[in-house]
C-alpha cells in the first residue's frame, strides 16, 4: 500500500512540474509577434549634425530591416551579414569616402545584430545614428 501511495505522489509531482513548465513556455513568448501581426515601434534617427528625429512606425514585417525598407526610410545593400544601411531619411553615409556609417541601437544599447536580424515587437525603441569612424 505504501508503494502505491509513493507512485501516486511521484505522478502528482511530475504533473505539477509539467504544468509549471508549460506555463513558463506560454508566458515567456509574450513579447514575440505572430506572423502578419502589426506592431508599433519608435525609430529615432540622429543625423550628422546631431539632430534627432523620432517617428512611430506600424509594421507587420518580421524584422527591423524589412519594416524600414517597406516604409521607404532606408536604402542599403544586401551582403553576407544582411542589409548594410547606406541611406537613412535621405542622408547617405559613405564609409569609403569619410568613414561615415549608420549604427543601430536597441533602446540605448549598441545593437549586436544588424537590421535584418533584429526582430520587432510592440513598443520597441530603435535608434539609427550617423557616426564617423576615427582610428585612435
């Protein structure tokens, strides 16, 4: 009889753990958008003179690069690492001429991904900053 109760107890513990794990999977996925679902995010563009402009963008694109291309905000070249931004809001950065480039920030953090590999979610904040590389 004791052995039967022990098996029931183990089954109950296993059930509780499985339910908790399922709840974790459901609640952790809340920030990702479903395919085709439109989200609104904020884009700040900081130009060569340091002037910042903000705009709210609503898109159903899967990543930031596709959303910005669809809105006509950016132009660029596709390469081995995705879309390389050359022009933002009509302002061109030419690294080969003067070391200028567009950097991507997610919130206030320098992004570790390019625009093609950066997913978008409701309420995200992105910043594209015109920067000039200087060797130190």
